[in-house]
């Protein structure tokens, strides 16, 4: 089970949503809305969201969406992000004040949006090849699913010079 590699990120709940072309898993640390209604992946119609982070201004964004006729089942920021992305798409991210990483999937259009806050506080790693996109919150999350694991020698050189690998590189080729 892929979520075992991120078990330390959230002991309160785990969830899986499997579609024909997308597999989302989540481990939850309940902070804002501790009810099971806020478990993830959170689904609304054909849309699913797996979210890690905190949206500081979610109360204001929630009120804005309620003003547009959106109906909420929870009191948390995850549903605010889900309904905001459904309503406004990627433009909704411009309104968010917080730190986060997420995967947002539309099962009808088979579109996956991966995103993170503008400062990259929450990690988001991904690898794209001809057949699939593999993503997760850590290298250890995605490496079991990579067909090839090769050290990126330019990144290794940077690491030896700087003691870290600068964005957007990682120590692995193609990640």
C-alpha cells in the first residue's frame, strides 16, 4: 500500500480513491475540522482532492464561495480548496494565503492538477514518463513506483558544493 510510505504524515485517517486512470492516497493529521467528513481524498462529483497544508484565509474564501451558492459539508480548509478549484480552476490559487501541496483530479476529463504554495513550503515530487505521472510528498513516497532510479550527477555535484539540491532539481534523474 502506497500510503504506508507516508504514514508518519498523518495518523488520524487514511483514504484511497482509485479511478481507471488515477490513484490517490492520503494520510490525515486532523487539525482544523476533525470530523470524518473532512477525510481525504475528498470527493465532490467527478472531482477528487488530496491536500496537505493549511489555508490561513479559508474562512474568507469559504464565505466568498457561499455567496456564489456553494454548499459546504465541512468546516475545514480542504473543502474550501476543493470547491474553489471546481468553481474557479487554477485562478483560485491566487487567492490562497497559506502553505500547501495538493493533487486535484477530474475523472470526467481525466485531468490531474498538481500544485503547491508559491514558496514551496510543502514538498511535492513528481516524475513524468510516456505512460504515467507519479507524485507524492517525498522521494520515498514515489521511488518504489519508479521504473528507473538513477542519480542525477549534476544534482549530486550541486549537493557536494552547496550541501543541498536546489529547486527544481532532485538527486534522482527525471524527478
